[in-house]
C-alpha cells in the first residue's frame, strides 16, 4: 500500500548542492524516506543533477548551477518527495559470516561485562538481529546498519583506536556496522567477517547497498581463514538469501 512521505527541509550546501533533510536524528523512518527519494530521483532524473548521496537522515544532491538553479531544483525535489511511496519488491537480503571474539573480536568480553551478561549471550543477540543498510560511508564499503537490539546499545569507546582490522563487525551507540577496510574506529569490536563489502577489481565493486537487509551467522576461526582466502581471490562469500 502506498504511503505519503514527510516533507523535508531544503538546505543550500554551497552553490552547487542541496541537502534534503528529513530529520536531525538517526531515525529509521527518515532514512527510508531518504532512500525512497534517492530511488525516485534515479527513476526520474532531473536535468542538471550530477550526483545524489544518501545518508541516515538526508540526501545530498549535487547539481550544475549553469543548468539548473537552487529554486528550480528544490521544487522538483519537493515534488518527488510528495510522491506516494510504493513498497519495493526488489529488496535484497544477505547473510554474512562472522568469527566472534578472541583475536577477531577483542572487545567482546568487555562488552559482555559492561552489559552484565556473557560473551555467548552478546553473540546470540547480535546474530538474532535483522538489520538494514542505512548508509554507506566513512571509508569505501563501510556499511552502517540500523536495527540493533536495544540491549546492545552502548556508548562508543572513550579512546578510539587509530587502526582496526579490515572486516571488523562492531557496535557503537544504537548501530552496528560492517567495516571493509582497515582504519580508525571508536566502536566496540565484536568479530570479523571475511566478506569484502568493497573490492576494487571485483564485479560488483560494492556488495551492499542502502536498503539491503543483513543478518549474521557465526563461524569458527578455521572457517574464517578458509573464507578469507576465497574472498581475497574475489569470491563473494556472503550468502544472498533473497
């Protein structure tokens, strides 16, 4: 059934971009509106628009001011935002293997202590989740997932690490995420996946897309090592379940 989208705010971002803002908070409903507008713009391209970048709560629309101005583009975007939203039939669902704890998830025990439970219970709660890719950002392939169970919400680390491993599965605040490349992080590291959500010379280069759904499955260190080698060779070791 169609639903009417909440009207966003239009904010000038320099002289060649518009931020279409649906919320000032991390909000799942707002994020769905952002992604719906991004799809609508892709289906009905506007002359002069060069790129659209969806985030948790807003869509950044880059445009050529010689071909279209702020006012004209704003009217087109608001018109698209008011269009009815049909439920999509092409939702993709992925199952991603994770080796939790030990050297692959060095914060698992500390997270369990902080939440007054056991590492196995933390893993069970995390694996039981049904997550949605809200946005891709920070580094290539870094997938921010909404849907983290409230019992796993906890503040980010007071002292972020300058380097965390590629493939890290972590939690921070109200989110969980899949980190593809090695890099800094202030999140809590629960485990690692051999899945490459970004691989430059693979087709597709990016595995996950905003709006995809993700679940996790637990694997042991031996399976991780085997799948890591396969992924390094370009195989997609995530399972497409729908």
